[in-house]
């Protein structure tokens, strides 16, 4: 089962200064797709190939993310989001995704996303469209 939300390891990592989403950072963030057999949620600690989606047009580890809106705030909510991600000409099925920091070591988990049902492509684009970027909807919100 996949449960959407920020991971505990991400929350601790923020307090330890391990994540930098600002412009010009050398940190790389990825998104990987997972099948409905995956168990992802707040307790997920890192990227894993276990139950990662596979198929034409998809490579293990997923795709790099681009920060679309740098960290900002509205009222008591700080937030940021990423640009939509597209895998072209794919034939895959995925139930959810994991956003993680690519660090060549532990690859700590940031957030898990449940798509609500299996999403399948057959020769078309697989797109992860992030929500509206504001304090109520952005993919990463802290308040």
C-alpha cells in the first residue's frame, strides 16, 4: 500500500540541514515510480528498487526533478514544488511514486505519492503532474 505524505527521514533531515532546494544547489532530486505491491509512506527511509515500476521507456531510479517554485511562504506555511515530469513513449503501470534525494549513498526519501489507482501507458507518455503551487496544494508544505 502507498500512502501520500512527507517522510519522517525528510523531516529529520530538514532539521539537520541535509536538504537544499534553493536555486543553484548542487543537490539532485529524483522521482521513481512504483507498482501497487510497494509499501511506501511516512516510514519510508530511502529509494529502493523493490517493487519499482518497469517497462518500455522507464529506467530504474526514475527521472530528475526540477524545482518549479523555490521555497516560499504564505502566512505560516512554507512550500515548494517541482515541474511536471514526463516519461515519453512508455509502456508501464504504476500506482505511486517516491521523491528522493540522489546522493550516491543513502538516497533519502522525501515524499511518497499515491496516484489513487494504477496508471498505465501503452506507447504513450506517462506524466506526473504536480498540484497547483500554493500554500494549500503544493507537493511539499510545512506549517
